[in-house]
């Protein structure tokens, strides 16, 4: 499986979003033109009652992002969110339970260390398991 291709601006934008929302979790989508090539980042509002430990995208934001993706000829490549206190982000039980998009990759931004850390995962909600996947940053 080839690594996900992210542009540096995507990585910087996700980290900035995570830092702006801390100590709450941020969330968003990444649209792509293939299963691996990221094109557009879509920031979403986190409307869960417990934003310090979970995320739930605002439905109107989610629908608007999906409509924009269709208009641009993009598909859902990845879903991102943050774990503000983690220096080694891994999917939580909740992340696995709520992984409703099996073809999407899941990126988690950890802000608990000296530097932000982003890890990418393939998650199977049906099988209740996940595995880390590779990504590359291109300019």
C-alpha cells in the first residue's frame, strides 16, 4: 500500500488547528484525488458534549465539506483529529468504535510532547482493530 501523500501546508494547517482548539480536540477531513494524494483540508467544528476527550463533527460542516469534495472531484481520503495531551497518538477505543468510514485513513495529531506528532492509521470499526500506515510530506 503506497503512503498517503500530504503537502507540507496540510501538515502545518492540521497542527495549527489542533493548537487553536487545545485543550479540546479538533477534527476535519482531507479530500483527495486518489486513495493516496491529499488535495484539500476541510476544518470541521467539534460539537461533542465532551470536546476535551472526544470529537463529533458538526453535521452541517460535514455535509458542506462532502458537497465541496464532490464539486471538486475529490473523495474522502482521511479524517483527522487531535489528542491534545498525547505525545504518542494512538486510536482510542472510542476512535475505533466510531470509525464509520472504513476506506478513509485516520490521522491523529498529538500535542503532548515538545513537538506535535502526527500518526496515520487504517481503522476497522467492524473488526475493532487498527494499524499504523505511512504518510509522506511533499512540497
